[in-house]
């Protein structure tokens, strides 16, 4: 009896999903719980496993299709996995593995291709005549991705250009007769370069995550009155405290003591003092929250995601660091759930890890504010009439001016600054 493979149940409020590349092709054997395809929603990637052992007999929807929950994607014939590789060789069957590469270029090319490749990657490999064993795969279980192949091709082109440059410099020492032929060769090389596709354009569909990021950023710009206020904080007290206790902290809690936990705890105190920063507008109403669910912007291979730390007012420094560490690892693996990405009341983003000195972060709707951290940089500062060098960080608070006045925004940021420059106040809340 044929078994249908269907789109899994989608998260609440998600209407459809994008079907990604198939890991198996028609006729391939599959084993139970083996991931054969993935579907991408606005925020997460859902894996679709094989429900039974068998052979993939039909692919109903191709990669790139928009699919709905419970929609049929493919069909499996159960119990036939062992028999699939034993296809009888008829009189017209050709064993490509024994065809010499010099005798049939196309057959040799096919023999170099891993049959686990997605259709898009297989097409690129075929067109470029590449040997997949020479390309390092960065996908799941070491599989080749489209980006891997494109980077390999680009590297080959760069190497070819370098060789052409070396050959051109060697030609300077050639005899006069060869020198006379140089203009013709140069013209041919120019024509070849013009035809080599150096000015080609590539078009590819945006991922669901990138589409969502784009629409939400536009929504934030169009529906809110966004302003940004700036300040700077002397990070030396926090850095000294962190340096003093980081080894003991990591030994006890199994997590590295970073700066983010200090900013989260400082933000909690500031949010409790200025509750409108923790609120949002819903129509003609202001929705206030008596809890602090803070989103932490995390980079992933698919783009920026913002998992939420729930009830930060009740979390310890260790809780914050452990949870952020888990979010970072799961974001890289695409394992963060939809429920962990929704419902935040405030957001913190750290552009400093990428080297940003100053920026204006965009509010994440429907929230009303976002705190931006930046690079720590030593700068000369005036203290008690003397110039001293201090590790300084610029802070930025972008906020919705419809609900938050400038005075509140500035006082919120000053509160965060004061807490960080005297970390003892974080414990005393004063």
C-alpha cells in the first residue's frame, strides 16, 4: 500500500510554506525517520521525515512550490527499499561506471555526481562539468549546496584570471615574431573574457525568512514614528567584573559570562521604571505588560532571527547566558521553534560583534523600542579634569514616538548606562 508524505502541521498564524530541495529522488530507497525534504515558513524550517522504510515512487510537488498544511508532497512504496538497488540489467542497460572517461565525456560527468544532490545543484554541476569530490559541502551531513558550487566556480574563475596574468607577464620576454602576434592574441583574449560571463546576472527567489524580514522592516518604517536617541557607556567596570569572575562562572554554570546578561538585567530595571517602553500600540489602545519578554537578535545561516527570553525579571545571569547560548547553537542548526520567536515586548541587538561602531536599529513590530549595542572601542575621555583612555560603547535606542516621549527614551537609556557603569546597582536596583 502506497504511503503519502504530507506537509506537517504548520505553526499557528502560518498559512503556507515554501518547499525546499529534495534530499531524495524518485526510485531512491529511504529509511524510516530519514529527512527527505524540508519546508520553510516565515521563521523556521520544518523537516519532513519518511514515515516507513521503502522506495520513493513519486514526487508530487517540486522544490520551490508553495504548499499548505497536510498537502501531499510525495509517495513511498513501503518495504521495497532492499529490492530497489537490484534492478535487472536488460540488453539495453548501460553500466556507466565501466565506461572510460575518455570514451564518453557525458557518462564520466554523470559518474562524478552525487545522486543526493538537489535538482538545482545537480544542474549547476552538470552545466559546469564539475567533479563533486573536489568541492567541500557545507549543507546537512556534508551535502553540497547551491552556494558551495557557486563559490567553487567563482574560485576557479579567479584562478584562471591569475594564470592569464602570469602568462601575459611572461610574454614580455618572447622573441620579436611572437611580439608581433601579441595584439591578435590580446584581442582574442578580450573577446573571450567578454564572452566568459563576467557581467552575467543571477536571479533567485527570496527565502521566506528574508521576505518576512523585508515586509516587517517596511511595516515598521511605514506604521510607526521612529526616532533614535544615543548615549555612550564606559564598559570598564563590567569588563573588570567579568574578567574577575568569568572562570568561576563558567565552571559552575557551564556557560560563558558575556556582556549580554548585563544588558538584559539593566534593561529589565529600565523597563520597570519606564513601562511605556515595554508597551505597544494596538489600534487606539496602549497594551502594557507586567512582564519582560526580551528578544535577542541572533544571526543564523538563513538570516537574522529574534528568539525571546521569557520573564527576564525572574532570570538569573546564568539563566540568561545559558539560554542565549542554546539559542545561538539552535539558530545555526535551524532548530528554533516558532513559539520561541513570537511574543517579545522589547528587543536587544548587538551589531558590535560584526564591528558596527554606531547604528540606528529598527523596531520589531508590534514592539515600541529596541536597544542597539555596538563595538567596544578605547577612546580618550575626560574624568575629574584629566584625560584617560576608557573602553567605550555607543548605545542606541530606537523607539516609536507615538507612544514614547523623547524624555522617557533618554531617561531609559541613561538608566541602562548608569546600571552598567556601576554594576553593583544591578543587584541593589538603585
